[in-house]
């Protein structure tokens, strides 16, 4: 059963602009001198509706104050979360085990910003829980138990050659053989599957 979607006429930006206009007008009416009110023929209006104008002014002022405090709180929360994630990633980067290090090297060896990984694999879970890996949404068809992951932005400064045991210079043949042998089995299986699919596609094109 499909959910019914209703178009809401409410627009927060337009609403805030209307409140700002009302705030400025009510503020002017409250704070301009009485002689100026008399010249503008507004003294009678303020005599009858001054209390209502004051309530409007205070109400809008309170609304904007709450919005400002909410934005400040949100910014502080995001900053705290970013610092916490960085601390977790920094501490984890100092204690990568063999499999975690080999897994993270794949992003650099395959020159990809994201990889499809098994969600329930222990190394993937550990790196996700310590904010090194981050699962992202993907519209592509994936096998059950798999998801697409990226290295989290807060962890990228700690993905150094030293932490990942990557050579600073160009990879040698010995380096390539070592990294291929050190790959986790699920990465090897995934690369074999990709190679088979590419080979099938080439054969179809040649037929």
C-alpha cells in the first residue's frame, strides 16, 4: 500500500520573512517617539492596540531567540560529535590489527572512494563502531548482508602511510605480492567476481 503524500503550503523561509517584517513594524511602533507617532497619525492606533503590538513584538522576539538557541545547540552538538568521532578514529588508527589495516588499504590500492563490504564481518563492524568506516546509501542492487562504505571524513587525517603500512614511494613487485596475499578473503572473492563479470562482458561484446 502506497503512502499518500500531501503538498504542504507551509514554507518556513516565507514564514520567517513574514515574522521578521512583523517584528520590524511592531518594533518601530513601540519605540519611535510619541511626536513622530502623532505626525504619522498612529497615536490613536497605539492607544487602542499598543498592548497587542507589544505582545506581537515579544512573541516574535521569543520565537527568534528560541530559533537562535536551537541553531547554537545544533552547532555545538555537531562539533562535539565530530570531536568524539575524531578521538575514536585517532585511537583506533594507533591500534589497527592486520585485517583492519589490509581492509583499509583496499581503498588506496583500488583507488576507490567507496567499497562494498559485508556488514556483519567483524573487522567492518569494529571500524564502523570506531567511526573509521561509514555506511552510505546506495541505489545499486547489493547482495543481502552487504553495504557500501567510505572512510569517514573525521578519520581521513589518520589514514597515513605509517598507520596503513603503505610504502611512501611507488609500490614494488614485492609490495604488490604482499598486499595481494594479505587481502581479506571477502575482498579476494569480491575482486574475483568483478573479474569474472568483466570477462563475461568482454566475451559478449566480442560475440
